[in-house]
C-alpha cells in the first residue's frame, strides 16, 4: 500500500475519532431517548393490554350477574367506559335485554347513546341494529336514511325490509338480491334473505 493511502486512512480515522469525541454527548443522549421511547411504548402496550383484560372481566361478570335483566345491566354500566369496546358491548347487551322486555324505544335510545368509535369495529353493527328497530317500530324511512349507503349483508337486509314496509317491492327485491351476493350459498343468513325476497315477489 502506498504511503499517501496510509496517510489518508490515518486522517480518516482521526476525523472519525474527533467527530465521536465532539458528538459523544449527543449520541449517548440519542440512545437514551431511543431506549426511553421503546420502554415507554412497551409500558403503554402492557398497560393497554391490562386494561382490556380488566374490562373483559368486568363485562363478563356484568352480563353473567345481570342474567338479561335491563335494570341490573343498566346499573352496572358505570363499571365500563362508555367509549371502550366492552362499554359498547355492554350497552348492546342492554339494548337486547330491553327489546326482550318489550321496550324497543328504550333499546333505540341505548343504541344511539353508544359512543363506539369506528376503530372498535362495532359502529356498523350498532347501526344495523338501530335500523332493524326502526323498521320494527314503524319508522322504515328512517332506517333507509340511516343505512341507505351501507354495503354489508346485514344492512342490505334491513334496507330491504324497510323498502318492503314502505310498499316498494321492486326496490326491496333489488336490495335483497344485492344482499344475496354477499352471502354464502347454504348459510342460514342467505336462506332468510331468500325467503324475504320470495315474500316480495322475487326469485334468487
């Protein structure tokens, strides 16, 4: 190796050492910050998991102890955050109990009050249940307004029911047929929609 190449390598090494000496504090600080961020994220993840486990246990205990009693379910809702997934599930259970008790208007109010975020994955399910109750309580037009742009099989079935109630069999047929395209052949859900389609004069 030539002398000038050795000198260049030596100079480069000195420059690296000099840079490390000057920036050691920043490097150490950066590493410390990185470690703190990772530790904080792990702590937050563990805390969230622990909270979810706690909420799940509270939900299971509430549903089991209430035994579908609307009063007991309502009294126990305070144990679960309204905007959490399990808080939403508990309120959905309360709405079901209210329907079973012959109080559909109370169930509608309960479902509408649920503070379920889209990320919980429950918003669509809640809207379908609201739509179904609207049809059952004589407000099919409101159900169509709520679910008219939805594309899930459950929502389409409810819209078809609402259109049938409104005296629009042709619209109901088209909607039920759209619902059938999203359902597996032979599934119980598909059989129900096929029966409803036949009731409004259509054929699968």
